[in-house]
């Protein structure tokens, strides 16, 4: 029987177990450049089978939160090299989550104070994180976006391709394209944010076009075996809405199955919330989505996420439903989460008030088992 703690391969990436660290925005990289504190944070968690970094914008236009690391500056690539080297020295594997937030941004974060971009000029009506002049952080309303011109869309695809190339230059083992949680790709997929009438709007095929073009460009650049994708069929994160997610994501899964990708990372339910959350009248069938992917020839690892604990994660892998299980908040508080899951040791509780911004407190100071007095 396959175990959560057995080694496997995720595309071209050989990993020591089937526990993944999910991407987690922490807002501790001023000027979008990874620093020594980030190195410690990721190095501490290198026992994960696969680390997926926090969302990493491929351009300044793609940045929606202050103090998140990027991949569009030479100094950021140099900073990431220190992170990947540290993780590899500990025997870990790490991929960069490449990201464009679309409308989930603020003019203060955009080039020249411009409006954020989106498929349509529909506001996110959400919050984003900015740094005040005195250095303190605050959540503020997102700015109203403008609709991307048709002529600009090839440039978005090119930004993802360049971001993937930069990730490999920084020493990453691959990338995860962020297609989830109400950010740009998800905005194109879902009708609540996409009211276009051109080749990128209307039908399911049109709304999925940008996603597939980005996937193809990234895979052609760095290899499908080092390319993963994150999707969230029903999450309402960042006020994203799709009343008929099943046919949309069954189609997407089928198209992805024709491509030889490393993994598909699926958030089940509402991100950070109920696993049984639904949009529309029907409960979403994740088994059907996976079946559509496999029926189309998809061989990548099927990674699941959202609310899994030790028992449910083990059951998901042992039953064959999942190949890999990703953990989010529990990895924030437990740098040695894999050991704790395997031995049944108690878990540290995350300090929610230190999730976003700050320094070492609530970031690199959570104790490992070896640091806990007997």
C-alpha cells in the first residue's frame, strides 16, 4: 500500500515523501527581493517532499501585495538562489509559484501608479496588503481595474514564460502556475470576473484560452515535467464567482490531460474554509475532474489541498485518490511537519496575528520537536 511518507516522482522531480508545503503569502520580502530571513524559513521546512513557494509575481504589474518576493528583478533572482541552495543542501525540492494577481492589487503597487489589469473592468471588492510610509502594514481596498486590451494578452503569456525561465535560473526544481484563488488566470476562467466578448470570453473554451496558452508557453520553456498548475474550482477567494464550475473544470482538466505536466494542485472547497463549499446548485465532483484529467492521458501527480490532517491525508494517498497532499497553515507553525505527521506528535498552533508582515516572530521561531524539552 502506498504511504504518505513514501518517495515518489512529481513529473521530473524526485521527492522524499508525498507531503507538499502549500504556497503561503508572508509579506517578508521588502522591495520584492528574498532575504536571509526567507532563506531560514524555507530551509527549516526542507523535509517536505516538495516546497511550493509563496506566490511570486512575474512582473511588477502582477504584484498585488506589498513585500512579496518577485522574479522580475535581477536582485530577486540572486536572493532566490540563496533559498534554493539552502533547501537543496537539506535534501529538499522546491518550485516557485509564478503569479499575476490581475485585479487584486492597488495602484500604489503598480508601475507608475496605474490601475490594475483584469479580463474586464470589474472590481474585486476585496482587500490587499500595503506598507504605510511609517513602515507599518495595513489591509486596504483593492483599486478599480481596467480591462486588458486584446493586444496585451500575448505579453501576459510572455511574462509567465520569462518568469518560469527566471525560476530555473534561480535554482528552482520547477514552477507552479497560479491559476487559483481569484487571481488573473482564475479571473479569465470564471464568468463573475470575465465579461469579454472576444476570443478570451464567453464560451468555456474561450475563457480557458489564457490558462492553456500560459501552460503551453511555460512547458515549452522549462519542460512539462517541471511545470505544475494550481486550480480552485469553487473557492470564493477574492470575490470570484462561477455558477457552473463543473463543466468548466472538467473541460480544463481534459485539456490539461493532453499535456505532460508534473502535477495538478487542486484546492477542494473554499480556500482556508469549508471543504464542502459550493458555487451554483450542485456540489462539485472532484473525482469527476480527476477522471477527466486521467481519461485525457494526464499522468502528472494529483495534489490535493485544504483542510487535510494526518488521518485524512494518509487515507487520500493510501486509497489512490491523491498522489500528494499539500498543507498550508500547519506548515507555518510546524517546520518539521512531516516528522510530526509520521510520528503522531502534537502540532504547534499557528499565530494568526503574525501571518502577514513582520520579522522572525511567527515566521522562523516556531520550535521543532528536537527543540522541545522532554
